[in-house]
C-alpha cells in the first residue's frame, strides 16, 4: 500500500497470519490491491458494481474479499482498502493472512485474505 497511508491497526479486526514463509512479490501485491472490483487503479476511488465478493490477483498475489453480512455488498473506498491491507500487514508483515476490514460494505465489514495466486 502507498507509503502515505498512515494506519493504527484499528482499521482491521481478527487478523490471522497463515504462512509467513510464503514469498509474495510486493509489486504483485500492490497491483493485486488495485485489481479488486474489476480494477480500482487510476482515478477510480471506490469499488463499483456492488459485488458481494471480489478477487484481485496479480502474479504471486491474490486477494479475496467477501461482505460479512448476508445480503451486503462491497463498496469499499480505495483509501480504506489500502489502509486495511497495510493494517493487516502490521500483524503479518510477510506471507499470507486473513483479516477483516472494519466497514467497507453496504452494511457491516469486509473479510479478506491474501494468499498465493
């Protein structure tokens, strides 16, 4: 996530490290961050299309996101999503993990994982 995103760690809950030995390419991870919701790079500021789940994948890295509440859709802003990933990486700086972004859906939270693609 961009260096200018300052996080406290409170942006996420329930972060669990899966396999810290998996070597994910940081560039791939950054591209994958912007690949959710059919792409949020450039001037796009939030997840469009109201999906209940979405995948962002590039090279070694794959993000999977799911709205936690039944019937909720993902409308997370790019800034919030980048901060959630960065906050989860405070707990799990290397490898794969699961976490939950506080907010980011029409109601409730967004569960997400970073795994090897």
